[in-house]
């Protein structure tokens, strides 16, 4: 499923990353006939300037099952999970090229709060 959105990670890599997560985190799954068709990863953390909030780290729904409200149900489940942990806000980041995702989140009552650029140094070395 991740490869459908441009993240070509194998199951072992995703599993290793999930086990390394610290803090209050969860991955919620959606299935049809015992086949996983979607997942959402969410965590609650304390941000230095923004305080405590939940953040959706990943939301993926299989191409063949989109349009069946699976993503909406996963988002609602993540919100419920976050509320149970004391979070009163939830945030999601979405690449500027993902117009369909932006429309989806707006339908789910999410509103853009800022535009930003992300800078990354791909190779850092000691020294």
C-alpha cells in the first residue's frame, strides 16, 4: 500500500520502524474479508511551542478500496484514540502535490493552518 503513494517500503522496514516509536503511538488498521486495506498511524506528543497534540503520521488506503469512506473511518478512529489520551487538537501534514488528500482532509473538517517549506540535508556526517 505504501508504494501506491510513493513510499516503497517493505513490511519488515515498516515493522522495524513501528517498534522503534517512542511515546504514546498507535497504528489502526482497516480490513475487508481479513485483508488489510488501510492504516493510520497516530501519536500524541508534547511540542515545545504548540503544547500537547496528536498528529497523524501516516494514512494509507489501498487504491482498490478508495471511495468507500475507509479513510474517513480511520481518521475518526484516530481522533477518538487521541481524545482518550487527552489530546484536544490533531494535526496532519500533507505534501503540496497531494491535492486529492487535501480535499479529503477538508471534507473531514481539517483546515490548513500554515504553508511551509521543509529543508533536509540528506547526508550528515560526524566531523
